[in-house]
C-alpha cells in the first residue's frame, strides 16, 4: 500500500496492490474483502444497530463529519481494466470482488485498489481521531477475509475486535506530516522527508491484524526483552521505569514458557486496548481506595492486555466463532500467573486483613476465586450462554466478563482433571501450529484428545457447546470402620467428572476424581480417619450449587449447616446458613419512630429461596410492627418462559390510634424472553 495522510480532513488516500494466493482446495470466482471502516458510514449499519441495542446514543446523535467511511473505490487489474465489485446495503462493511477468471487451487491473482478512508471520531470505540490530533487506527484498510469451510468468513463490524482477516504479508509506504510521529507493531523505517512530509516503510509477515498510532508526540515507551520489543503507553504514574521493566520482563518470560514465543519482532500494548477490555473489579474501585499494591495493579493490567494482544495477533483462529479459545487461554494464563507469583493475594486485597471484616466470606476468597463468582452472577439469574456460541450473540456482561471467565475456569478444570501438564502441552503445540498456518477449533480439540487416554468428549459437548449447569449432591452415605460407601446424585444429568476430598479437622487427607457416567453413581473409598467428605472442595468444577457438596460423618445431623450472622451483605458461604442483619429505622404518623432489625438471606448470588423480614418496635403505640417477604425463584433453562417468582409479602402497622392493619400480598411473576438473549424485548 501507498498511504498518504491528510491530517486536516482526517482521511487516508490509499493505492493498494493485492496478491491473493488460493491455498484452499476450492476453485474461487469471488474474493471477499473486509471493509470494517465503512461500518461507521451511516445509522443503519450492523455496527449502528449494535450501538442501539446497547443503548448507546452517541453514534446516532453524532455529526456527519464524525462518522467514518470508505469512498471512491476502484478495483482493477494490472492493465487498469476494472473488476466488478459489490457492497450490499445490509452489510456495507465487506466487499465482493468478482474475478474475471476462475482461481484454481495453488494459483494467484493480483489486482489493484484505489480508495479514500474517512477516519471516524474515537468517541465511538476509542479508535479513530481525537481532538488532540492523535489517530488510533485499527481495521482501517481493505484486506481479504479468512477462508474456512469452503467459504469466506463474512463477519460484520460489531465493535468486538474480532475481525477475521486472512493471514497476509504487508509492505506499506506511509506518508504523514513531518510534525507527527508513528507507533506500530510492524517493522518500520524512515525512508525520506520532503515538502513538510515524512515517509515510513512498514513491513510484516504472517499478520492478520496490525495496529497503527499517529500522534503529535508518541506516548509509547519501548521495553526490550531478550525475545523482542514491547511498546506500551499503559498508564501508571506511581511506578518508575525500572519497576515497569521488571514486571514486563517477567510477564514476557512467563508467557513464553506457558504458551510459546511471540513470532513478531515487537508488540503494542496500548492504554486503549486495556480500556476496551479492563480487568473487572480493578476498574470498579474508586481512586482513593487502593487495596492492592501499585506494582500488582500495573502488573495485572499489563498482563491482561499483553495476553489479549499476544493471542489475537498470533493465534490465527476465527475470533468470533472460536472466541472461547482466546478467552479461555487468556484467563487460564492469568490464573497460573497469580498462582506462581501472588499465591496468597485475596480478591479484596488488603481489605481482607481488616479485623472488622474477618468474618465475611467475601474477604476469604482467593484472587482466582472471583472468576467463578462472576460467572455465577449470570448462571444464577439464568442468563448464562454456551461458550461455543459466536461472540456477537453474547449479551454484554457475558461477552466482557462472565463467559470470558467461565472459559478460563473451564480450561483450568480440564487441566486439574487430566494432570501431567496435558493442557499446557496441548496449548503450546496448538500455538506453535498457529504461527505457521491457519488453525481451527477442531485442531485444539484433536490435540487435547491426542495427549490423554481419558475420554473428554463431555468437555466439548457439555462445558463448551451447551449451557447445561453442573450440580452434584451426596445420597445414601454408609460408613464402616474401614470404608465409606456413598452415592452421588447428578441433579442435572451432565456426565461431568468431579473431585471428592476427605478432610480431618479441616486438613485434606485424600483427593480422588470421580468419573460420573450416570445420574446416580455409587463409590467406595477408605475411611482413613476422615471426619468429612466434600465434593469439589476447591471449586475446580464450575458448579452451580456448592451448598449440597459436603457430608459430615460424625454427629446426629451430618448435613446441618450452622447459622452464621453477617452484617449488611456478603458472598454466599456454602458451609453455613447465612443470616444477614441490618439495623433499620422508620416512621409513620401513628406508629411514630419504628426502630428495628432487618434479617435476610440475600447474598450477592441469587438463591432459590429468599426471605427478608423487618420486625420493628412502634414507639408511639408501644407494640410490635414490621414487614417481611418470602420468595421462591424457579428458573427454566430451555424455555421462552425462563423465570417464575412466587412471593408472599406482608406488613403490619397502625393506620389510626389503637387500630392496626395486616396486609398480605401474594404474587406470581413470570418472565418471558426471545430465543436471542440479546433481544431487549422481555
């Protein structure tokens, strides 16, 4: 490409020569080019509808000059004879080029393109032009789409960073005003400077996406590792450059050992990339509250962004259909990193050390334990979705948090089950294969199965490609002096293996994986002086309900959970019946002030049964008053009627002197949704 920037008009004039090599076994008559910049051209594109679905009005209210577009496109052969091409009204962000002759396997075709790119404002997606003269460019040029399963992949721009480009070699001559500077992940060299412009030559091989930043003064700092260079503008004013360099070097070496070496000479880790996919939890904290060390905050932010760029630029999958592999490896690697370098850190950081909060289960959860809880936030509301569905069909919380985290804990679960570094070895082999060729999710599945003798069909059939929940409980426990025979009831029918632990005074005596192949299975284990047997003690399996997972072998009430009182609100503790209390104070004319104590069991995760009672004392009438509600939730996993809530609420107060009323209000609430979870109609 020969690219000339007009910084005043925010345009790129592009002359492009494209050579397409048909590596498939099919004969092609059409080539599909991705033109994602044109998704910003009007209010009716798939991107505009995506903004509307997520209640973002900025794009529809924007000025015309703030939107982007691709204009004046001419496609021709070497003799300047035009090719026929088409851009449909429904999908204006990719182009069909009709070939003049059939392109048989292992043959090439070359054609030229001339077009003008109008760059959009960065206020829509953070990419584009900003008011300070900076241009942050991504997916700005025309390039062939990925070819898979005898067809070109045709994905519209949905603001998901999941463009499916063919792997390409780039040779770009970029001409920009001399007062500007560039930062890119391509190899770059200044070629000449004249007439107030400066030219750069940008080159790279085996790339599917590239990044380009043009700024009045570059904010990126380069860190050199023995492997390659990292350029980053990730913000953190509290650390010096040496501290950042040490953290970056450790992350690079860790990733190289776990996944493989990055194939390119440099990588961009930008603040924009982090802001588009922040670490949920850290980005919710107010600036004055710092429960984590500054070094840790920078490290976890850089690690997440680095892994995202590492995988997206060098693991050549279809990032929309196979998104769970990207997310799963990313979160799995983050969990391994925490295990290795920060094994004792808690989800709440230093807040967990406050004596006032020691009794809260929220402060006892390990940092890696939060991934399961964020997934459960959606599963307990019947809003979770299969990991294997395309990324653009996920609701926003699932796309950015819940499904991403579940993919990671699912791969970690498989790793715990298979042992012997089977998953790590498979990831390294898969990544190595990807650096040389286009790969598919079936390649990942085949590698995993080839590296173990265990049957893991359940992992793909149930964990990845369905939304079946996992829930086991004990039944029929028979204990003798030498052994324990127990039944495990599979409450949902999903044939998923699960670990059983035996503990003595809280210490683990043994652990064994149970392969559940029926709804009800029976097992026998040695007694070994254990006082409690527990399923899924360390939550390796992403299980829906942990409250029925343990059995006490001593006493009259083996499964009776003791009552635990907690102030305000807490995470669910599966080993206690939690009652949360909050002082209350009300007033009405006939009761006067009504101090009371609100008692409820509403933890952060939804429960099948909730109660909330608030007995109070009427200071004016000198007797009891108050209110309360009891509710049961029933979720239907595979129905348009997806939720039913049955509740009974009541209140008892005075309405005149020496006259009281009792109000009872029974309610049934039915919730109906479309099969498409993203449909906002309910």
